C-alpha cells in the first residue's frame, strides 16, 4: 500500500521502477510531472504524469490517490497505483484532502467535494459568487481559502471551510 508521495525532478534512468501515466487525448502538453511513491514496505517507485504539477492527495477513507496536473486528474488505487478513473483536461486548480479523508477541489469559481470516484462531485455553497479561488492552509479542521467576489474583483475575500460541517464562511473582505 502507498503511504507517501513526493514531487521530484525527472529521475536518472534506472534509479526507480517507473510507470508512465499518459492518457490518450487530443490535447497533450509537452511538460511532465514526476512523483516518487513510497509503499508501506519502504520500497519506492516513480510515476510520470503528463502536464504541469498542480496537487496530489491520499485518502485512506476512499483507498485512493488523486494526482492533478494541467493535463489530467488521475485517480489511482492506494494499494498498487493502478488507474481507477481519470478526467482529461480538468478545470480544477486546487486539490486537498480533509483530515477525515474527503477530497476537496476547486476550479476558478466553484468548490467541490469529490466522493469515492472523481465522477462523484458535490458542489458546496459559498456565501458569495467567487472567482480566482485559491486554497491556502489547513488549521485543524478548517481550510483557509482566498478569492475575489465574482464581477467585483476589488472585493478580495478570505474564507474558511469547516470540513466537519462542509460550511464556508467569510472571515474577511475588502468592501
């Protein structure tokens, strides 16, 4: 079972067992992302994903791993790294995992909970329409988020998502 993931530079050939995760697509960027996976027996291997790295997360609850690049969102098995699902050309710009193992993702405008599969999407209500959403840090069970009010870009807002209730509230805004 995979217990840790680290973003690395392109490894020297032969340093790790390598797996290429390349999805057939009309659009393919030239960039690649390399991740080093560490199993619970401390063996290591490398995954190569097409696109610029954005984020990754491990959920023991769903026994899966999500890897988000500019080209694809991959859902892998936590047990052996095989692809379970993928989404070509995803709109997501942020990805994190709650302390309870729920995946939280966002594009520029919406925040979502991803369920057992990446196709199981539930949108969260926000106190106002947002643009340029960015996940910041976790403080206990609360995720700090920033963004701008949609069509009122002078109103920069700081929000907080409580992952126990999945409610989002405004903490600060420039009105």
